[in-house]
């Protein structure tokens, strides 16, 4: 064991802080707290016996020792990353990693994967379901499905489908004459299932916005049940725990199979369903776009999205 080598975790924290010249930005990149990165740097400075940063008010600068270590650490991490990527690619020659949100994976992608497996039994898939955005190059991800407005779609991304938002619930809730669900005003009898991030990242999925559009500003529901994951919210709706705002591509399978019903979706009431400016986009990583298995998955995903969009009309 070479006792001159510092811990890799400490080196990664230092390298990110030196590259950004910011503990805050380094912490965001590494998904740590600012204090954790600061402690890593301090521990490394103690091991080396010299300061690596000049700490100023709202700013940091590398010392001469810090500059020397930054050059060495950057090169070492690059070489290590390239080597790990080559090994990973050789060991996963017929594997495709797909990054997407937890809700998209649970409600749309996973229920349809049997069709892909039947067509391509020799291709292994790894679903990286995560609500944080991954860097496809740095994280070696072959394909990603991004949810965003068109102006924020990454260069080279292909649109899969847009979305429509409509109230949905379990058919069991329609069998209660004491709590009718014929018009939007009847939501006062129901528990509304709310996605906690809707107000900030998904306004069209906010009950407040939907009720304003439906001119039900003063409506007070029987209760609110809030979730931090959208797929959990939809599962609660399937179980009859309340009324949810459903995204048409994500809940269409539940509607077709009778586990959910679209409310107020009758002749003369089509204004209850409104479109969001956001959509779902397929993005391929540069290093994997030419691999046959990645192309096979992308082609399958695009065909499936196009077919289902046509069925919805």
C-alpha cells in the first residue's frame, strides 16, 4: 500500500472544488453538502501538511500547492475514468443504460419493456430511474428521456410525445352517490392527490392552476394528500384514495385497462383536458449513438411512442 496516496473521495472533492473554485458548485456536482466538501478539502490539507486554497470572503483561490495537485488530480481522474469506461463497455457490449425520471420509468417505460425484450432478447437494459439530470458523457449513459419545454430540449433530442392533463380516479369513486363526480365543482367532496413539486417544476400538474382554469377558484376539497413521487400519487389514485391530475401518456395504460377513469371527459366538456407546453424527449449519448443495440432501443421507443400517440388521437 502506498501511504503517500490520499483517499480517492478526498481527491474527487478537492478536484471538483478546484475546477469550479467553489465549494457550493462542487457539492452540487457530487451531490454532497457544502460542508462535506469543505471537510474533505480540510482533511486533504491536513494529510499533505499545506493549504490548498486561499479562502477569501465569498471566494477561494488555489495556492501554488493546490495548483500542482489540481493538475495531477485532473489527469489521474481522467485516466481512471477512461479506463473504467473501456472496461465497462467491454463487459456490457450488448447492454444499454437508459436514464429517465422515476415517474416515467414506473408508469410508462417498465410496463412496456416486455415488448422490447420479446423483440430483442439478446440486449440487456439497465434502467437508471432518477429525478436528477445525468450528464450522459460523464456518467456513460447511452440513452435518456428528458421532460422539459421545447425550448429547453437538448440539442439532438427527438420528441416522443407531449402531454395532456386531466383529472383521473378509480372507478370505485364513481359508485358513491353521496359524493358525485359529474362536474368539476363536485371535487369538493373528494380528496385531491397533489404532487408536491407541481407548483415549482410542473405548474400544469398543480390543482391550484387546474381549478383556476376551470373557474373553481373557491373550491375547497375534502382533503389533500401530497406525494413527492408522481408514480406513488398515481398508485394511490388506482387504489381509490382520491382524485389525481393524470398525464395522458403516463396514465393511458391504466385508463385502457379500467384501473382509472378520466373525469369530466364527455361531449361538451373537452375543455377539462388541457395540454401542457412540456414534452418527453429522447436523447442519445454521443459515445453510444452508433452502437446497434442503442439504435435498436431508440427505434423501438420512437415506434412505441408514435403508435400510442396515434391511438390516443
